[in-house]
């Protein structure tokens, strides 16, 4: 556990010491079970991540010697990219500091610096602040569908789906950009058009794979996202294939190993779930990832290991979560595992102050439900599914809450829909949904 203790400490130092933290971590490929032969990609992959620290060091020296807006903005972009590869909140804060420096040198019409600030503040879950910069970029470049897509993405995070739709429609005429396709896919997913979302992401992934100049992590991200949508649709074979493709493009990618952990967890392949979750958490210990490891350890009879993993989640909450980035994941973990119900509700409410999207509503609904506050949970559950989401987890939560509130027909419909869309969405909750449906049928 010494390695993960260092990772958690790195997150804490990055969040608390901001610009003082300088972690230089390089990861090699992670061997995982069932390694598959990769498909050939259309363009060579540039292993730019191998040179990230050197590029950052050179730019840091340039900014110290003769600072200008270009070098400062480029340095901010490199910090942001390193965060995507090996997450450390300190890199996000350094990105903000240097983008702001670039803005001081060029206060007006500095589109690149403002776009960088929008991205960094999004990653820091300061969505309203990020939206201000994204909206300004739209005003400065109204012809750019990518700018409109970024603003639309942030509108969705803040629960303003009508504005997101308008922004996406405004960029539709020139939508042949991966940024537009990515955000349009997110909107399609949230509004129940999962097949359309998968098609858009596949198109974006193909575009990204044709660009050998694109960072390897960026290319891998599209395959990870494609895997996430495949999992949501219950297509575990396609999900696993996309996660593995992401690992070929960017070895050791924490997003992809987390995705594999989820597939194995959903399939009750506990040893493989534990191995994949550990590989992912050793790079970035997300509470979601540690939750897969925790469940696998319990299923394998390793109660001591499960206690250590649970304690690690608590440590991340208290030490490494000063920015509130993991609030939603922590609240879901506690609620799913019937731990600290009142605390889970408080965390979910805090998450909702940052972004009131359908997932914030669902997180609070489920936390209230697991705290036995069924009536309070109902309106939040209804709002979580109001956009027509076909996420089986949201549908399950809503169905259970409706049944507890006497809304039998609606509850049955939501539980059936959850199982129809993805019968593997959760190794514990999917069987529970089936049992509830049998019980309700037997009681007629």
C-alpha cells in the first residue's frame, strides 16, 4: 500500500500547496488480464507523454527568462495535458496561474488563454467560473463550433439543457469537429438517444485516430468514452474492446483501466476487477475505482484489504479532496455501501452547489433514499430522469424510490427499463431490481 499512500499524498500536496508541488511521475504499460491484440489505427501514435516533463521544464525556463503571453499560455496547456495523463490537482492550479499570467500580458482577445482557463476550471469543478470564460470565447469566435460546444458542455454541467441545445444547434452547420461531436454525443446520451451518442463518439474517435499530431492521451480518451457508452448500453464486449484500444494508444491510461475494472466488476470477475482497479488507482485513486476494488476484495473474502481500501477512500475525502472534485463519487460510494448516510447526504448537497445536473439530482436522491428519507428523495429522482436519460443506474434509483413512495406503475416501468437497457449495470443492484419486480408481481 506504500505506492497508493504516496499517490494520495501527492494529491493532497497538489491541492494544498498549489504551485509548490512538483510530482514527476512516469508510468509504464500495465499488464492486465485477457490482453487482446490491438486494432491497427489509421495514423501512427506519437508518444508525446514520454517528453511531457521535459517540455514543461523548457517552457518554465522560458517563462522565467523572458515571460510573454505565448510561453505562459503554452506552459498552462502543458500542465493541463499532464493532469489528464497523471492527475495531480497542483498541475491544474499551475495551469490556472500561467493562463492568468498570459491574460495579464494580453488582456483582450486572448482566446487561447481563456479557453485554457475554461478547461482548467472545469477540471477543478468550478463550473460557473469556467462557463464565464467559455462564454467569452464564444463571443470572440462565434464561428467556431468547438467554442460553442465547450459552452454547451458547461451548460449541461450546470443543468441548463435548453441553453446547451441552442448552443449545439448554433454550431450544427459546421459540426465537423471532434469537440462538437463529443458534446453533441453527451447531449444525446442525457436525452435518451444512446445509439446516436455512440455513433457521434465513434465518428469523433475515427477523426482523432487520423491525426498523428494529437496527444496520445487525447486519442485514447475517445476510445475510453466510446467504451463508457458501450457499457451504458449493456454491450460489455464492445466496452472492453474500446478500453483496451485506449490502453494501446496510451499505455497505463487510468481511465481505461478503471473502465476494465467496471466491466469485470459488472461481470463478477472479481480477481480481474481487483487487478484492473488497483492498476487504475495506483495512478489516480478515484473513489469509484476504489469502490470496484472494495467490492472485489469483499467478494474474495479479503475483509482486511477491504477495510484498508475503505479507509483510503476516507483519507481521500479528508486530505485529497480539498477542491471538492470527488464529492459526487464519494457520496455514491457511501450510499451504495450503506456507510455514513447522513454524511453522504451532506456531500451530495455540496456537490449540487457546484453543478445541478441530472447526476447531481440522482446522487442526492439516492443518498436521501439510503438515509431512509424516501419522500425527500422523490422530487430529486424525478428531476434526474426528466430529460429522458437511459442510464440504467439512474433508472434503478428512481424506480426504487418510486416504489417506496407508492408509485407502483412508475417504479415498475423504471426498473424494467433499467434491466432492458443494461442488465449488467451493477452486480448487486441489477439482481435487486429483478427481485423487486418479482415481489411486486407476486403481491398483485
